[in-house]
């Protein structure tokens, strides 16, 4: 489709005059050459500034913030890590108990990763490799689930778990998270399995390996990069999740996750902003560390999972 | 959805009618059927029990008088009523639907345009590009609660940074309550406009938060465009703007279309961002927040179900129309 455009193009504009003059091409190239850097610098500032702001507020004393709200330099003279101490100390000792919330978040997130991988690896292998009836419909069902409004799903789950008396338990949250991430996990893993040639598996099967043996010895090691990036992705989803944590756990403070804890404390006036900023840093830091450690794996996994859809 | 449920147990028997009739009765194929369903069954059970059945139950709840208080006595069967839909058609539901639409359309378009600009600016390699590209994604992966809290603090009328510098450098007479002000008179070139302050703020936040997603996919697509295409256009004398509109943009259109659908769906359904930024105040109450308030503050499960259902149906219809329209366009070209 691009070919006719390319061949027809030179006919319409008048040919640029000989030599280096201020032709449209030269002007545009120069303007965009400069504009490009303006855009890059602007984007980096806009993207990263809130995180910088988050960090410097967390290490400033509160009165300094109130005195001079516009200051943006790192206050080397009055560095103050007290906010971190205050946010991590258990509630009984006058702190905000974020250490406990971190434990809750980590438990739920790791549990979600383990269970969803355990369930999704065989499932995605089956969808990718085996020919059975209803395979395509099941794929479509998973995609639909992935795109479904979670607020709609929240209503019946809220009702069921209230009725079962399980609302407020971390287990309830764990089950809901697994169900939420399973479709995207299956989707990403299936796409990866699709790229692995079947010849290796067939060879192993000919050598007398059972189907589960093939899955365990051949396919699983080959799919390891996708499995790891998927695990990290799921961890990030579960760690960041807010709506279900709010609906299920809001009345049981000992079970709060970090996200929920921060959002609940942000509404109260007793906790200083600097302490809450320390909480934000604590909430964000694990995600940023994971992201930079596995950036390539993650972005490739994401785009590979999405481009086909 | 129910057809899938029906089909699965009928699998081995019904496969005779399947397209791969050649293999229909071979033991290998039967074994494959069984293995496939066995390996998939944990997933399937989980999704059916935790997602599909609850969604179907919402259908029932929407037609029942269920509140948090009588939750234990409510059954699956009857008594049915359409009273819940009163709240859909008589309350401020239409206002919040309009807000949701404005929020999703402008949020989606803004995020995609910003992502496109970022992808184009970072197209040519330079030292440190990998790091900058990775940093661009941070707003998208960061916990929503942390970033909304930071934005709320930044925009705070009393000790927020934006208002501080706005008053010092831009000559604002007073602090602007970005997240709670419904509308503001702005005069520009002698004309007076009324702009919805809080709504614009949450749309800007949405752009900031989700442009990395568009950036990621557009970058992947741009990298896949063969250099020879643009080289040929350059040789033929096409300027950078012409090359963008005639070579690059057509290659990106399918990706942009996919991004529009995905981002629109997610923004349309989104709850966290607005709930955390404004709590639904200042004219930013989207349907998801309305549903949440009905569910928790009023404890009215029936009305919440009815509204969520209408939201899902509207979304489904819009996406359906879009896909049909877009699918036709694809066929023509």
C-alpha cells in the first residue's frame, strides 16, 4: 500500500533547488532535530518529577515543608529519615504499622504468583499445544474476562464473601486476585508456547516421554523466560491492586495491604504528609526495583501478549 | 458464555463434527482431547466459579431487592423486580455516564497522542536511550495509590508545589483547587469560557498515567517498520512531515486502533484513579464510582448491580459498533 505513495510523491512537490538552501526539507529536519530534544527533556521531567517530589518530601521535616512548600532541592542540612521510622513502627508503638502491611501485601502477591502460575502453566500449554474441542471458545472467554469491568465483578464477589463471612480475610483476596490474573497469564504464556517449535517435544515423546514428562522436562525449561516475566508481572498487579483490597479489607486493619493502608491513612489528618510520602516510597520502591531488574523481559512479554490481540 | 460450559463436557463425543474430521476417532486424538481438558480444568473451574458465575449472579441481583442488611436471606430465585433500574434512569446516572464518556474519550486520545509523540522523539538511538525508554514506563507500572497521593499533594491548594509556583511565577492571584473545583471562568482573547477544572485535572492524570502503555506498543511497532521504506521516500524528496504522514502513520494505524479499543475499555471501567484523586467530587463522578458508592455507602446491592450491568452493556455495544465499523473499513482498504 505504501508503494504507490512512494512512487507518486516526487511528482507533486516541485523539486528542491540545487545546493543546500533553505528548502522545506532542510527546515523541517532542523526544527524536528531541536524539537526532539525539547520533547525528550520535557517528557523525562514530566514522567519522573512526581517520583522525585515523592522522595524529597519523605526526607524533609514537616515544618520545613509547611514553611517552604516550593523547595525542590534535597535538604542535606536537615535530612530526616524519621518519617520512615514512623511509618514502619507497629501501631501499638505509636507508628503506622506499614511493616505489617508490607508483609500482607507480599504474602498475597507471592501467593497469587505461585497459584496462578501453577494453574496457568498447564492450562496455557493445553491451549497452545493440544487440539481439543472448545479450545477457541475458551480462549475468547478468557479475553472477554480480561476486558470485563472489575467493578461489575466486585459486586457479586463482595456479596458472596460477605455472606460466607470470609470478607476481611487475606485468603479471600488471594482467590480473587488469582481469578483476576489467570486470563492474562494464560494469554501471555500461550503466546510464548506458540513460539517454541514443537519438534523438541515430539522428539521427547518419541523417546518414550509421557505428556506430563514432556511438559516438565522440555517445555517448562524452554518457557522459563516467559514464566519469570509473567510471575513478575502478576506480582506487580497484585501488589498494586486497590479496589478489591478496599472492598474486602477496609474494616480489618491488621490485614490491610500497603496500598490500602496508604489510601486509608491519606484521608486522615493526624498523619503528617511527610510520613505518608515515606509510605508512598515504600509502596513504590519494590515495583521500581523489579521493573528495572526485569525491564526487557517485562516489556517484551507485554507487547508480545498484546500485539496478536 | 453458557455455550462454552455446555461444549466442554461434550468434547470427545462432539469432536466427530469438528473440522478435523480426519482424526476423529483415532486413539491419539481422543487422548489429546482428554489431556487438553485435564490440563485446562483447574483454570476453567477457577474462571467459571470466580468470574463467570458471579457475573451471571449479578444479572439476578440486578432484578432483586438486595441490600447488605438482608444479604443472608436473599435467594437466587425471586422475588424479582425492576425497581433497581429506577436508580439508573432517574438519578444522576446520566450525568455520571456523560462524565465517564468525556473522561474515557479525552483520556484515551490524550494518552495515545502523548505516547506517539514520545515514541517518535525516542526513535533514533542516542546514548542513554534505553534508560530513558525504561523510565518512561514508570508512571504506568507504579502503584496507583502512591502516584495519586503524590499528585494530590502536588496539587494541594495550601502546601502544594504547583500552586506555590503558580502564584510566584505565573501570577495566579489565589490557589487553584485543582481536584475539587467543578468549573472555572477563564477569559481568553476577550472571550469567557467555563472549563471543568477537576475533570480536566483527572484527564491530565490519566494521560500521564497511561501514555507509557501506548508508547510501549507504538515503539515496538515503529521498530518493526523496515528502514528501506522511509529511505526510499527520503530519496524521492519527501520531507520529515510527509514521511510521517505517508509512511509511518499508515503503518501505525492498526496499532493505534488496537490501543484505542483497549485504553477506552480500561478507562471507561476505571475506578481507582478518580476515587483516589477526587473521590468523585467536583464533577468527576464516573459510573464506577457511583456503583461503588451504592454498594458500600448505601449498601444497595441491587441498585449497584443494575448500574454496573448497564455500564457493561453500554460498553459492550460501543465496542461492538466500533469493531464492526472498523472491521468494514479494514475490508475496503
